């Protein structure tokens, strides 16, 4: 994408910015290639994104109209609610954005480009409706293909949804780039696709074609680099999202997995008030064993490292937790976003290169 064609976003994250549900907003701000001129969240208006993400001087505004002097060219829907539906109270905001000549960029399951009201308004205003969660037209079942010789496929897996699997994959890719290696990041969700400009939203794929989609995504990545970092989704034991996680494990057939965990989270995101089986997050050792058992059913793979999200802890607490997890699991452990990905990637690289020697 040329500099001239890049968008200037106002990100809609009403009542959610800084929370796990705003992971799309946060990911696009940190890693995206387009400029973000404002975040729309009336409950945090007057504050600045730098409070949550140091170094990002972006105002939080109360309304779409308040962002217009900053000359945005598109409204990006920046939350990932359960079920991917457009909150009804947001429809007026989207209508105002269209009327003011802004493209609409969405990663929700409810597609804005299939909505009759938005289609009519966009046609009148001459703007685009862009959906990043539209399933790919390519539909193939898995073939069981082997990875290209010389490639190393690393999949991030999680103890829960919204723990930072995409962030860890991107950070590990960054470390590999800095080490002078050829790399690829495989986007499997809407935010990753927004950042990279390619990929497929695997949680929107018909189940028969899920593993096949993951397979051909990795195949495409093999033409981009030797070190391939696949973005994980959901969690293998999550009552709502385990199917997409299973498809990724079996379809990408990783050479190694990295377990991602948000320190301090004991109940699943969005399930904190549900007294049901499966709401509690299992200990790390159980997660590691479960992922390795599931992978072994198709293509054996090991969890070779643990990546922690230590947000909410001070630095000393974070380092103590990292050390404790490393001791309890016997695996290289770090927070690659907070402390840099070099050490963790170095350990992963050593493990895989030794195994393939």
C-alpha cells in the first residue's frame, strides 16, 4: 500500500478502550501501518491513548463529530465483542461517519457491506464499506501437506481468548527480523489482517474448510520466509472458541507452539460471571499437556516456550512471575512485549534448529 493510499483512522471503541474487548483498537494502534488520529470513547473522553500505550499521542474524543477537525478518512470499528455483532447504539455513529465521507472498516462477523441501510448510505456518500472478517472464497479441505524443507512454523496458543497471541507472534517475528532471518507472520484474525494486509479470518470459515484454510495460509507464508509465526485464536478448552483453536493446531501443523497466558486471569474473558464448567482457566502445566496431546493426534508438536502478558504488574512483580513460571514449567519464559522478544525467540530458535540439525 502506498503512503498516498493509507487511511487516517478514528477508531470506535465506545466504553471499551483499554479493555480486552478493544484488542482490535490496540493492535492497530501498536502495529498498524495507517495513522490513527483519534479514538472514540465518550467514557474516556479528554484522555490520551499514551496513558495505555506510551509513545502514542492520540486523543480520546467523545463523539464522531469531535474527531472531524483531525481529518480522519475512515472509521475503524475497534472492538471484538462476543458473536461479532454491531452494538445497536453504534449504528447512529456509523451513519454519521458515512454522511461525513468516512469509509467504514470493520472486523465483525456482522458484515457492514451486507447491511442494506449502510449500503444505501455509502452509495449516496461515495464511501467504501470494508469487512475484514468476510470468509475467503477459497474452500479446500486439508491435504496433510508437509511444510517446505527449511521452514520453521511456530503457532501461538493460549490459556484463554484475548491474552495476546497475535502480539506475541508479531513480537517474535520482529526478533527474527532483527536477527537477519527471513520471516512471515500469518494473520488468522481480523486485526492481524488489518495490520498485514493479507490472511484469512479463520473463525468465519465453514468447519469443513478450517484446517484446509490454515494449511494454505502456511503454504503462502512459506513463499515469504523461513520463520513463520502463525497467529493463534481462542483456547483449546474454551467452551465457546475451542473449535477454531483445534483447526489451527491441526491445520497449521506447527513445528513448535508458544503458550500465551495473561498473568492473574483465573476466569475466562467474558465468562467471569458464569458458574459453569469450563469457566475457570486450567493451570499452565495442564494447558501444555492438552495442547501437546491434541497436536499429536495429527502432527506431533511441543510447547517450547511460555509468553506472559504481565500487564497490571509492576516491573519487579513481572520479573518474579516470569521466573516462577520458568521454574514451574521448565520452559523459557518472558513477556516479549514488555521486555523485548529477543531472549524468548533466541530460545525458540535454538530448540528448533537443534531439532532439525
